[in-house]
């Protein structure tokens, strides 16, 4: 079972999240038939996204993370809500590249140089949009940098995806630790020393550590208090009705052009790869409902 925990430490001066996301990342791998490096990149962003999504308060709030790089993956998009659901896709899921100098999957090389964009739709007139340059393309470091630059919140993000020899997902998960304003320097110094001395997320997950045990290892000396445990899922909420609304919204001229072609059209959902077919008669019905 995939789940996430939310915790505090040091008398609420530290807030933290940790998650295990193996099923979520394996579901994404199956939907998109991703290569190993694409699985690792998408899995890291899904894990970061589901933790960041849970920071939002509203039932309808939506978070979108977009990584756009000049590497062969092209880009990655992840959407998450406040209830523990996330979904995502990679522009080029088939990309295969050589391992990096340490013999690991080269996520950084596959993403390349570019931008990270964070979009929060909280039901206001305009969504909040924050962005920053990618620092390493390793995703965890880029999210850490984003929090520091765009939200002025000192943070530490750790994300990991480990694959079996047959390229299915063996382990996936991560943590997100943030300092509240006015945290004393001595706590910051101790936390930095603690984080510097811990193993990678991947090695902690592969040693069988749960999200609780990961945060205990990182924050145990600061009086860790777990506040919430929540199941998390890969969830695509596409439906025929949503696709119909999208087709209506593209306007009368485009719909008329499709009808004029005289052939059924197929619409593919980016997030789960499901195909929806609309015949000419169905397109004519949609045309009647189009406003412009």
C-alpha cells in the first residue's frame, strides 16, 4: 500500500512529509510503457508532486509540476490534488540513455537544462505560478531550489526510484522537510549535519524503511510527531464527458473541419493513455453544443 505521512518536529519549527510510492510509480510505468530513465524521472516528480499537493488546503485545489528541459525526455508533467492523488506523463517515454559516471540512471542527462514550473490552482481568479531554472535535473535538488527561491522556505527534498532487473519498480518514495520562519540557528545547524550524514532515499527504501522510519532517522532527535497518515494513489479522472467538453471548447470551426473530413477522430488521454473515439454523427451533436 502506498501512503504518505505528515509530521512536525522541534516544537512545530520543522514540518515534514515522507511517502512510499512504489505502486503509484509502477502504475505510471505500465500506463506509459516508460524506459528505465523515464520511469525514474516521472517517479521522482510524482512522489514530489503528491507530497506538495497535500500541502494545499482546499478540496478542489490542484497542483501542477512541469519540468521542461532540452534533454531527450523533452518534459514531464505531474498533477496532484490535496487528497493524495497524482498523475503524470513524460513527453518521450521511450528514451534510452547510458548510465551516468556512478553507474546510475542518468535522470539529469535525460532532462537537460531548462525550467521547473509550479502551478497552484486554488479556485482564485488566477492560479499561482512559480518557476525557477533547473539546477541539476535530478528533480529533488530542483524542488529544494524552487522552495528556496520562489517560496522563500528553506527545504530539503529527497526522492528515489529503484528498478528491478526486469525494469519494473522495486522501490519508490521520498521525503520533504521544511523549516518554519524563525527556526533557531542551532536547530538548522543540527538538521543540516543530520541530513549530510544520511544515506540516499533509494538505499533507505531498499533497506525496507517505512516513511515513519525514514523521518525517524532524519528527525528523531528533534521530537518527531506524526500528525497524519494518508493512502495515496495514481488516479486519472479522464472520462468521455470531459473529452466531450474539451472538444466543444475548441470551437465550431475546428469541429466543422473534423466533420468535413468525414472520418471518426480518436482523442488520447496523456495521463493514462486511454483512447476515446468520436464518430462523425457524435461530432455533429457536439457542434450543436459549441458556443463559438
